[in-house]
C-alpha cells in the first residue's frame, strides 16, 4: 500500500471493480477467450436456470460493494431523513380540522356525483350516443397527441401541434354545447295523457281539417256565437278555462274553441298568414252554422288573429273581446316607452321574438329546446316568470291539470313549425296598423271620388264593440297603444 495514492472517489472505485470484473471474465489469449464465450453460451442453452443464477450472483457481487460505498450510503440516508422531515411537517396540516372537513365534504360530493351519474346514465338517449362517441374519440386523440408532444417525437413539437390541439379542444366543447347536459323534461304530478283524445273536426272549403270543441248552448238554441282563438303553445282544450257551462246556456251563448293549423289535431298550413287565418275563422263559422255575424274572443298570443279578423273580415264580426292581448313590440306606430311596456309583457319569449323578427328560420329549433319537446320544463319556467297571483292560479290542481292537458295537446305532433308560425306572424309586420281598424270619415275631393270609382276600395273598417281586458297596463297607455279602437278613449 506504500507509495500508492488513495483515491476515495466513487468513480475510481467503480473503474477498479469494473477492471476486476473484466479480469475475471477474460482468461488466456484472444482465441481462448472466444472458446470460453462459446462454452458459456452452450452451457447456458443446456442449463438456463444455473446460468441465470450465476449471472445474478455475479451482478449482485459487483453491485453490492457500490451500494455499501460510504458516499452512496450517506446519500440514501440523507434522502430518508428529508422524506421523514417532509412528512413530519405535512402531518399537522393534514390533521388540521379545516383540511379534515374539506376532505369529508369532497368525499360526500364525490358520492353524490356518482349517485347522480348513475341516475342520469339511463336517461341518455340514443341520439346522444354518437355525440358521446365522437367526444371520446376526440379526447383519445388529444391524449395521444399530448403523449407525443411530451416525448418530443418528430413532427410533434409543441409549436407545430398547438393549433391542432386547440382545434380539437374547441370541437369537443362544441359537441358538449350542442348535445346539452339536460336530457330530462322533469316530472309532472298530473301524468296527463292526450294520446287517446279524439277531436271533433270540420272540413274547410280548401280541404284542410280543423279540430274544435263546443261549450254552452246548442246550435239551435244559441243567440250569441263566440269563436275563441287560444294563446301561444296552447290548444282548443283550454278554451276559456273555468267558464260556467250553465251560465253559457242561461244566456244562450255557444262557445267554440278551435286549434290553429298544425296545432293539436288540425291539419297544417305551411303558408299561413294573418289574412288566411282570418279567412279560416269565417270558414269555421260557416261550417258550424254560427250565422252571418259572430263574436271573436282571443287570449294572449291569439290576439293577433282577432286583430286580423277585425281588419280582413270586419263585415262578419258582431264584436271582439281580448284577454291580456300579446302585441307586436316591433309595431311602427309605437314609442320607445310603449315598446318597452310590450317587451315586459313578452317576458321569457323575448329572445324567441328577436329570432322571429331577424332570423325566423331558427325559431323552430329554439322552440324544440324550450317548449315543444319539454312541456314540463316550459310550464315550470312560465310559473317563474308570472306575478304571484298568476302563479297561485297556475299551481292549483284544477287549472294546472287543464293547462298541462291543453299544452300537451298543442304539441302532440312533435312539430315545432306551427308554433313557430304563431310567433313569426306575431313579430313580423302585420300589414296594417290598429288605427286602420276603425272606419274614418271620407275626406275626398271631387276628382278623387270620380276616379275612385275605377280604382280599388279600402276595407270598410269595423264599427262594432271591442273589449280589451288588460289589467297590467294603465288605461292611459292602453289608449296610446290602441287609440280610437277603445270605446272609452
């Protein structure tokens, strides 16, 4: 050992032991080395277990001194102490009451999510499955791409792949938004079934069938015939809900409520207009023997058709009554204040009206999500929008069941287009102003009277009674909106 410098470095120790291993393995000259190797291979093929054990012992004998080296042992001890200190410092945090409470809350939330997921899973329809499959493919593609980016494989450098990865994420989000998270319509305590209801129908001169229902006096006993136009997302079944049948008979009133084209059990009319709707009213009255003149009563969204009747068939009307009429907020002859009041009356249908005015082709799809396919959800949202008195009425069993029956009957075909027609006609230009309803004194010169003989004549206007019941609107504003149409203005 004298004269030999001591080198304590692990590297030097490893080099010496590697040299020793080489000396043990190498024996004789080069040719003997080759024969020795061949002998080992042959022996290994004949006795694999013994050969494997020999190599294992040799590797262990060479590695063990390295593990026992002072530097390696000291490093391992330092790591163990660091882990122990870190655990000791973290333990008080883990045992803190707030952390324990948070952990408990997270566990309960996880259980609730799992329970909700188990309930929602059976409700997922077949239409959602392709979307889920596509989303899964997109997620898998994202995972594979992320793995390649992490490994920095050729062609998958972060700068090159980032735009594509962002696009995949955008597609996934789009599919989620299109599919929607809620596929359930909720529940109803009335369990209304309208599939077995068979309506009475009449055939119009144009070949279409209109469903209707009668109340009150018979055709022979009736002295007053009333044709009722229902509101939006409603049908003939609601009619004038709560009306006393005996009272109608006492005053010889025959009350007829009908389904507009495509709604309930009436045949659709793809090119329906306010003009054709007024003509339908006249044809219905003729088919049911309601006489030369009849009354029109309308509620909410049915008011547009009452105004159309006043404009297009005034000579057939004995009078008109409207209950809470829904007006056109886009009417040209209204001020900002008046338009604001009408928008307030529209409430939750505001966005639908905006689509009906500017992008009418999108209205059927919007109604599919908000009412036609989800009646319970539509009714629940309606209850939230109305005032407390109306809400109390809607929540009564007598009215609630009748309301749900009428609503389900209105959408029994599953086609949102007839209801979209209602809103589009309501929001588009009506083709006339309410001030044109009343006849005006003729102020024509001699020449205009002469040449007027050869030209067309304007509609005569309506001079009979018009009753409008709208308690939520001040009388002064009613007069501003409807002008001389009001008897008391």
